[in-house]
């Protein structure tokens, strides 16, 4: 029982379903978290599978994998899962089998890095983007995509969704947040085109619309498609803001989107997606206002991610109708069994939001560096 919060009926451990197809035993979602555990070519390794087995045994209602690459031109880092060829399906099938054997439900998150794909990881090439808008966080100006390149990547998302289904995933999630390719087409800051793909709000929606349509056609009507999207690009000027973001989600819901996860920010935003030092309850659930807006506008399930640490706050978010599900990344890096621990009465995650785990480049894999005591240097 959450202390100090009087509620008629606690919701966090209530089952929930997505489109009547995905039946989840509770409302805790492991939000996508890059693992750095695939091999150099993007194939599933024993270490990657073991990590997902532990998460499944840990009790989360839904697990979303870290970014899986839909096309080599969109690589964001080393050792990320790949899904841009049928060759990856067998290895990923072993991963989904292992998760299902532990009673888990798992979605594959698919991505193209777009303007935030670092030249280092794409053979020194310039990253592709809707428009040539300088990214000061990486000191790179990407090159604008041609019409045929855009359609090629739309197809790559569609093919990835079909492969996700063949590999036994229970759902697929489009990474439409954090400034990567899909997000950069939606954002007025990064999309300065004046053609079918950009120019006004409606045309900026076309890329995610075509991606969604392609995925639906390839993966089937009954395969859940989720989107993680920004509610706010968190830029001082311009970019996506909550009202437009809610309209994007509404349009997708009208097309048959099964659930939406809310996040925010891009690499160059001064306010960060992965916010450090969340030590007080008032710093938690940092996108909850947008959650309330999305909940008012949508009938599909809303997952709220960002700074969820205390069971009390999670329950409050659910009770106030700011979300239907609670997404967590860092707390489950530190404690993959946090859902089970909370079901047993634990009140607060151990993660101190030091962000050492987010320093991908420095360490061999993504893990809780703080817990390992490696972060002292
Ligand atoms: C190490 C690390 C890797 C991440 N990888 C991804 C990813 O692959 N896809 C994604 O959408 N978000 C990714 N994120 C962002 C998280 O999913 C989440 O939106 C953010 O960390 C805020 O949630 P939290 O406070 O629960 O960590 C990552 C975050 C961390 C710390
Ligand atoms: S290193 Fe550990 S304590 Fe620090 S943010 Fe990552 S998971 Fe949390």
C-alpha cells in the first residue's frame, strides 16, 4: 500500500490491455534502453538475451527493447540491435522465446537516427535529415534527404515491423522521440522543407503517417504498433510543443495506433530527456502535465516516462488520469526486478539519477555504473 496517498483502489499492479490484444499483468513498462549488448554487426548475443530474461523475470508488465536499427544509414552507436535484414530474425527469436518463457511481454523499438546518427558510426558519411539544420551538440550539419531516400527509409520501417513480428515480438514501437529521424520530421525546428514532407503541421506529419501505414500493411492489422514521441522538444525557440504533439498523437490514434509513450527533448535541448539528480518527489514524473493533456485528448493507452522513482508518485499519476502506464528506464537498469520488489512493498527505486550509465562511450555495456562502483574515476 502506498503510504500517504488515499486511493479507492491502487492501479499500478492492476492488469491492463492494449487494443484487447496485449494483456499486461501490471502497468509498469520498461521504457526503451539501449543496451550496448548486441555484437558488432547487430546480432543478438547471449548477454543481450540474458539481460532481457532478467527483466522479464523482474515483473514489468511490458518490456520495450533498446533502439533497433532499421537501416545502416541511421546508426547511433556501437553494438545496437539491428533489424534491417531478415538475417537478424533467428537471433531475435531466441530473445523473445527467453522472455516469453519467463512470462514477459516484449515490444521491439525501431529507429533511424537521422540527423543524430554520428558520422563515426556511419562510415564517415554526413547524417541524413529532413533539412540541413546545424546540430550544435555534435557540430554537424546533416544533408537533406531526397524524396527517394525518404521512401526507402519508410520501407525500411515497414520491413522492420514485419521482421519484428516474425521474430516473435508482441508489438513494435516506432522511436518517434528525442530528435531522431521520425521526431525530426515532426519538429518545425529540424524540418524546414516545403514539399510533401514539410512546410506546415500537416505536411510535417506525413513522414510518420507513411511509416505507420507501411508498418501496418507489412505487420498486419492485429499487430500492436506503439509510438514513443516527444510532447515537447524542450528548445528555447520553436520545435514541437505539447498542443501540436497531442494533435500528432490524435491523428495517429485515428489511423489505428495502439498506444503512445510520452517523452521529450532532443540532443541539443538545454533541458535534458534523461534528467539528472531526481531526488525529490516534486522532480519526478517530469512530463506529467503533458500526460494529462494526452489523456484528455486520446482514448488509446498513454505511457508516461521520465523520472518515475516513487511508487507514491506513480500511483498519483495513474489516479489523476495523467497516464495509463508508467515507463521507466534508469530504475530498471539498476534494479531489473524493481516491479516485483514494488509489488512486495518497496516504495522507491534505488536509482539516484547520476547518469553514469548514460555515458555509453566510456563503458563496455549499459549497466548501473554507480552500483558497480566504477564511476568514481
Ligand atoms: C542508458 C540509457 C539508454 C537509453 N536508450 C534509449 C533508447 O534506446 N530508446 C529510447 O527511446 N530512449 C532511450 N533512453 C531514454 C529512456 O527511455 C527514458 O526516456 C529516459 O531515460 C527518462 O526516463 P527515466 O527517468 O526512467 O530514466 C535511454 C536512457 C538511458 C539512461
Ligand atoms: S548509473 Fe545507476 S544510479 Fe546512476 S542513473 Fe544509471 S542506473 Fe541510476
